[in-house]
């Protein structure tokens, strides 16, 4: 393969101070490429997706453990490897990869994230992109898919158990429903969403879609082995729990005996779940407004900040 020409500078969206995206996020024509460490690969970014953590970080909500500004946001990436560090074994130049590039979401995320033409990430955080998925679809998955899987693992979820998903139409919830039903073999999957998203829940595998604008899940006569809270209703979640059941949440501060966790990224989870995407058992869920072109990153963030997105917001193509 001919050597790939890699520039010294690139285009990226960056911010130099904390604040709302429409005030601080700027298009930068000349950002130095990130250095590639021995255990990292350099990725020519094809697509990126946004997560709530991106705008919370931009607003300075965890500035005490943030990396120094200026920074290019973005955790989720899909693209092509253009350079490999000396210790990299799993990938070679030309491989199509995807992943969440930050080991821990709240602890010193990379200065150059995925809203850039190039980004670098550790080999262990990445996986080979499933051939059946586009770059935009693959970019939608890593952080939310890994979070969904990790939460189910922490509750020791298994075939024959029932689950209630709070926030079933969001980035994490759409994966929890599919994993619980189609991979773990849940006996029953219930999930909450607004009226217009109930059909999506059914299509993903929910047996009992619950319209939270019309009924309270805690008033249901039926109780569940697991309640997975993606929206911050941890205290109420216990009212829908069977005796001996477990509540897992990804929304701090959590509550009493709930399992609260923040994801530690691992590309091995993606590799493990790849066959389920190849077979069509699992599907990416992109927000109807997606993809946003690279030039419209601010508009993409504005949509994210409404908290009304369905599935994931993707930015594609990235030049």
C-alpha cells in the first residue's frame, strides 16, 4: 500500500472557554494533529457522534478533571487507521475502526476529540467496524452501546429476566432494549418514552412501551427484575422493582442501593457485539435529523441540548 500523506495541521471544531455551544464552539482551520503514542493509532475521521457528556463537558460541569483548553470535543468516532504506534498489534494502516476514544468519560478526555479530521486513540479502545454498517452508523454506537452492555452486566442480567428501561428512546436506552431482548433473552422488556416514540420502542423489541406523558411507570401493577435508569429517576425506579431485583443508573448522584457507574471504555465489548450487528439482530438508531454535515456541528449540539433526540446524533461526512 502506498504511504498515506498525513498533514501537520487539520480542520476541527474547538472551544477555548466553557459555555454554551452556540457561544464557544468555533470552526478552526488549522489545528495541529495529535501526537500518536506507542499504543495508539491515528484515525482519519469519517464520522462522529455526540453524547450528552459532550455538552456537559463544554459547559464546564467537570472542569476539575478536564483536560486543558482549547479542545476539540467528541468521544465517538468511526474512520480509517492512517498510522500505528510501535506497540500496536490489532490494527494496520487502512483498517476501518470505531470506538469511544476516552478511557474514562469524566477523567482527562483527549484534547483532540472526534470533531476533527484526525484523532488518536489507544488500540484497546477501538474495534474493527462491522462491514454491514456505514461509518455514520458505526460512529453512533460506542459510548452508548458499551454503557448499555456494562449496565446489564452489572445487574447480572440473564435469559428469562424482566427489565424496565427508563428513557427507552435515548442513546443508551435504545441499546438496552435491543440487548436485553435479542442478546440476553429477556422474558419481558418494558420501556418509557414520549407518545411519538412508542412505535420505535416496539420496533426495537419492547413488549410494553409506556407513555410517560400519560402514565407513571411506578403505578404499574407489574414489577421487574431489573430497572435500568438512563434519565435520573433512580428513587422512583425502586417502586417498579421485584423483591430482590436491581436498579442500575448512569445518572449521578444515584440513590441508596442502586448500582451507579461511569463507563470505562473497552473496545473488546464492541468486538464481542459486532456479530450481532453483522447478523442484523442489533441495529444502530440515528436521530431523524442525522446526519449533520461537519459544517453544522453547532446545530447538531443545539439539537443535543434539547434532550429530545431519538437515538444518536451523528456528524458525517467529516472532510
